[in-house]
C-alpha cells in the first residue's frame, strides 16, 4: 500500500494508445470514454508498461502530462491502473469509478485517492 500512496500526487507523462472515442484494439465492445495510455519505463504487475486513465480532458490526446490522483487496485487481476488528471483537478472516488466503469466493470476493484 505504501507504493500506491507514494505515486498519488506525482507528475507522469502518458503516451496515449487508446484515445477518447476509440474502440479497444482487440474487442469492439469496449469504447473508450476517456483517454487511456501508459507510462513508458514503469512496469506494472502484468509485465507491461503502467496503464493510466486520463480524466478531465474531453478531447482526443496523443500524449499527456498530469498528476496521478488515484490508483485502481484490481482484486482479481495482477495489475493496478493509475488515474491521472490535469494539475489541480480532482475527482471523487465515485466519479473515478463512474468514469472508468466502461472497463473496470469487469473487475472487482478498490480505488485509492
């Protein structure tokens, strides 16, 4: 848990590989209602780069620099997802759950802010 809380408040650079308004590359049943990407060089529990949901930006992005505001811990998976937003922008736990539900509905999660 110390690792989870140590990342919150940190600035991250995200490469967006699943922009807002696109479908998941392997299934057309998941439509991205927020931008989603990864932090190059940070390895997640699944052995790939750390994934990040980007909240508070309503346009298609290629890259993003912002603040990690939460960590979504998947109880039934090997990886956590970070949640980032523009500097100074905050969301409640309930807002984070609602905005990431399009994917996270398939997992049992806890959200740490």
